[in-house]
C-alpha cells in the first residue's frame, strides 16, 4: 500500500466529517471523488473510474459540475462541496480546503438543481412521550410551518402531513427509525422522500426552542404561540440546526416566520383521502397530470403556482376568508380588462421568493440581482394598479408604504449599478456599469486605453522635457521604458532613471511610468476585485430589505392565484358558490373539473342536494355508469368552494364542512404487506371514528374486498352506523343492490340512469332518484373486450341461477335493520354476546367485525 500523501490525509480528515455525503474535493479545475464515493459516483454518473496511488478516484470538471450534481441529487444522494480556500503558495504546506456548501435533496436553492418551480419541502418529525410534532420548511422559498399531534396517533398524523407536503427530505431521529419497525412501511407511498437520520439529541429536548429564539432574535416565542414545552419547537429547531450546519456562516434570514397550525384550522383530509381525491398529485405516478391543481393552475409566476398548491393543501373552514377570496375573484371575472392587465404584469415577474432565498443565503448571482431588479419594478407597478382600482382591490397586506419606497429605491439602484447582461460568475468582471465608481472607470480606462494613456504620457514628457525625439518602448525584460539616442540627450531630466545603456541609445524609466505600468498590469485583476466588492456591497444592502421583499413576493403570489382562479372561472363558466355555516349542500348541474377537462365528449352534469335533514345518499348503478365520478366531483367541488374558488356548477350552496373523507378503491397497500381488505377496513374505521355531522363522507364500493356475504353485511352495518351515529353527509356508492332495502328518514336512494332496450345498453351518466336493479356487469365485460363466448357463457350461468344467489334477500336484509333497532327482546345467543361486550375497549374495526358476527349469530 502506498504511503498516504498529505493531500490524501487532508481528504480523509474532511471526509470523516461527512461520511453520509459524497465529497466533491476541489483539485485545481476538477472536483475529485475518492474510494467509495468514487465507486458510487462513477456508477451513478457513468464516469470512468481511475486510480491514483492505488486509490479509486473519478473527477468532474468544475465548470460543468452542476449537471452532475443535479443527477446525484435526483438519485437521492447528498453532496458536500469542498473548496480550496487558500491560494497555492500562500503559507506553508498544501492548499487549505474546507467544505463550503452541503447540498441535500431538501436544501437546494439554485434553480438549476431544483429543476422545477414546485415547492421543495423538508419535513422534520419528533415523537415525544405524549406529544409529537412535525415542522416543514422550504429553504428555497422561506416557507416554514409546524404542527403538533398526540403521540397515540402519530403515524396517521405523519402520513397526513407527508401527503400534504410531499417532502423531498425527511429528517428523523435514527432511534425512531431503528425502534419503529413500521417506519419504512409509512414511507411506501412517498417514493420522492429521502430519509436523513439525525442523532437523537438533535430532535428532542429544548434545544429546538433555544434555536428558534436565536434564529428569530427574540426573547420569547409567544408571538408564534409557542412556549418552552411546545412540541412544535423541537422539529422546527432541528430543521434550522440541520440547515445551519449545511450552510456554514450563512444566515437563514428568509425564514422570517414560523406558522404554527392546528389540523382543525383548515378543512381536514387524511392521507388516504387526499391521495384518492388527486388534488395536487395523482395516485398513479404522483405527478400533477389529471389533478385538480392542473386544472386550476393558470398562474403566471412560480410563486403563484406554489401558493395555489398551498391553498389547496389548506382549504378554509370559516366564511370570512372565503368571502374575501371570492370577492376578489368576482371583481376580476367581471373586469376582464383588469384581469388581462394584471396577468400581463405578472408574467414578467421572476420567482421573487427564490431570489430572496438566494439573497439571504449569499447565493444570489449577478443575474439573479438583475432579475430581481426588473421583477421588483413590475411588482411595484402591479401594486400601483391594484391600489388605483376603484373597487379598492388592493390587498397589500404586510407591504407598507415604507416597504414600497425602500424597494423602489433598491430597484433603482440595481438598474443603475448592474450591467443588463452581467457575467454569470463573480470574480471575472463584467458586472458593474460605468459611472458607478470613479476608481473602476479609471481602471477600465487604463486597461482599455492603455496605449492611449501611455502615449499621452509620452507626449507630456516630450513637451515638458523638451525632447520631441523621446520614444516609448517595451520589452519583456525591463517592461516599458523611454528611449532616446545619446546624441539627442546631454542632460537627462532629474526624474529620469537610467535603466539600460546601449550603443548610441539610453533607456530610462520614471516613477510615474513604473506606476502606470504596474497599474496597467494589475488593472484587470483590480477591476475584478473592485467589481466583486461593489457587487457584494449592493447584495448586502439588499439583504436588509428581506422582509419587504417577502411581503412583495407574497402579494404577487396572492394576486397571481386569484387571477388564475378568475381565469379558470371565466373560461369554464364556473359560478360563485354561496358559502355559509349551515348544513345544506346544493350543487346544481355539477361537473367533475378534471374529468370534464380531459373528456373529448360533453360531460353530463349532475346535481346533488343534501337538505339539513338528509344524511346518506345511496347510489347504485352498474360499473362504469359514472358513480365514482359523481362522488368525487361532489367532494372536489366542496373543497374548491372552501378554497375560495368558483365552482363548476350552474348554482351552488355549500354549508361549510370540517373534514372530507374519501374511501375509494384499493391503492398501493400491497407493498406495505397489508391486504386490500384490511386497508379498506382501517380506512373505514377511521371514518366511523373521526367523521362528524359536519363532515362530508365519500364511500365507494365499501365491502368489495371480501366475500359477498361479509361485504354486504359490513356495507349494511356501516350505512346504519353512519345514519344513526355519525350523521355526516355521506355519498355511498355500491354495487350491492340489496342495500337499497335499507330504510331511514335521512337516507335517499339514487341510481345511474341506463338505457336498456334488451340488447344494447347505454350509460347516460345521469343520476336519478330511486334504486337501480341491474348491475350490467356482463355488458361492461363485453365493452372491455372479454371474448364474446365467455360473456355468452356467463349470461347462461346468470340465467340459471336462483335470484340473488348468495346474498340475504332484501326481505331478510330489511329484517336485520328492524331487528337491530327494534325494542323487542332479541334471541338469547345475541343477547349473550351483547352482554359480554365491553364497548369501551373496542376499536371500530372490532365493532364492525362484531356486528357482522352478531348478524351471523342472529340468523344462522
Ligand atoms: P363507476 O364508478 O360507476 O364505475 P366511473 O365514475 O368510474 O364509473 O365512470 C366511468 C367513466 O365514465 C369515466 O371514466 C368517465 O370517462 C365517464 N363519465 C363518468 N361520469 C361522466 C359524466 N357525468 N359525463 C360524461 N362522462 C362521464
């Protein structure tokens, strides 16, 4: 084994502190990787693995590092960038090197690493003995939030927040990952999330609270509704600590506020419901294709698009803020000229939030600042347009007059100082306009007009010394010099210093010539240094305006979302829903916003009307008739209404709901090792346990995942429980036609209209009152391309079966209901079982199972 060189020793020392990262070790114009890092990177990046003194290594040129870094980050790896921090030859020994930046998937701020303008969240979780919390932040925009939960339900709470934010990185204590075997299963539905484990002490105790105090520069966190014991402070502080360590020496000044929220502050959706409603990510590949967000996103700015997502993540539960948004959307829908004007101004505004983030982290490039300047001017123009609007549309929020004046000044100074198309990098000149610094102008003059400067000096000397024959020459040995023939010069001027004496000629220098030469030689270098210093002054000055920048960025984003929602409403003829605190739900001629947008043929509108006395609508109808679409559109429209948006209906009245539950189809749970039916029942249990009379419940084909008899019994019992106990507004779609025998004053039956002339079946996609009586399964099988002979055989089998084979007949079913709620004494076996029951120690799932068994016992 070769002896370790001093450089390799330095490498190993640094690497030792960053074992979980790929270390990019700067060597001249390359970043080199060694040993395991080299093996891994060469495989991931398809680079040639070489060896240096037996050490595996591979390298990438410094100038093209960005694309390699991006690929490693996409592969979920983190990178420590180690730079040379002293110049070769300075001091003794080898060049000093330090890690100057740590790039992890969740802590990126540069557009070329981030790829898209979507939010890039990091979520930190803490689970304490009785309470836990998550904190979530986007370092690239400064968004920072936290919420607490009780430890009993921490997995549901974590899943809910993971689904809400879809973080790129999850910070968690190594202990939790180790001690909680189901932790990996929790993450199955979140392939984009990279897990980073932290030493347990970093995500517990009161360090978090102290870090927050320090970060916000305050003596107490009362303003954030936090105290020393608040669980939210723990992961929030852990996040700050993590990023501090990754950005040595930099402030995180753009994380200006920590929003502490409670789930009940907004319309609540658990992880499964949010996933199956496909609000911001589709259930298939997690992309935004065919989502509600895709339909609504007509924003012109990146920050607007992110804010729209965040509105959808936190639908409102109070009428006041909903009306505020509706009023503004309505004004914009009515005033198309204003809408067009605002959208035009918006479309020239760059991502102010990310620009501010890079500014805070000292990562804003010269081009960033030029973009910031032009975007600021446009944003201020936008504010002025809103302010002048006769309807008082201005919603400047936190943007005060003094903020606006300060930003006006900064935009002016950016426009006056920086070149319109500056060099991409610092330290290579090409940044600052002329007229900004007299010294810079002089240096540039010197560089650009060096010949002229020298010649004018020569002319000066020729006149002053009375030596018109004096020449100015240059060679590599002595540099610039004056030359004159000996014959012409008897008595050299006193300030002439002889440099060389040749045959017939004398060579002289002067202090001024040497100075000029020195300045010329160093002009370029000094120009670079001075331009950089001027740029950094400008950047540091701008940093003082981070709060005002944050306020203007928020204003732009908000106007953009409102304009986008107005545009969508205008294009699709959506209406303003009447939102109120009552419990009515009326959606006339409602359409599914996503299906409608993607359907080549016309979408058939359907209405839904829950009077305050209605609770459960049972929707029967064959597969493919449009049941799921109807159910989901109802949920999505309620969600839209509570987001403040207009809705795709001809008329709408929405009594505010507290939660939406959506239980549909099987999803990806097989990967978690759970049976589809178990998951279906877990979700059902959650709904029965958590839904309130103010909730909206969507249940599609519950009971399908088990045997027909079990499934039917469960569906029946669940409907009864929903009607008797929960009393939420429920849309319950089922292919168990026998369920329509269920009777209750708060229940109504609907079905999907089908035209059937005995041979041909046409789905009309129309919801009509009353139950359906045929499943048309064979028809759907034929539509799906099942061979005709199979369908014919199935038809023959069906015809040979006794009616409703395998299920309790509807008469029996009705008796179940009557018996269970009747006052008469029950058969003894049933009574015995009931007597043994300890309702206090029963989970909803056990209750459901018990109920099914009870039924079996009663009728066996
Ligand atoms: P079900 O739940 O009854 O099996 P779906 O709701 O999945 O049926 O609808 C099946 C297909 O019918 C959808 O993919 C959609 O293309 C079409 N569809 C559903 N509802 C409508 C409608 N109201 N108007 C037009 N097409 C519809």
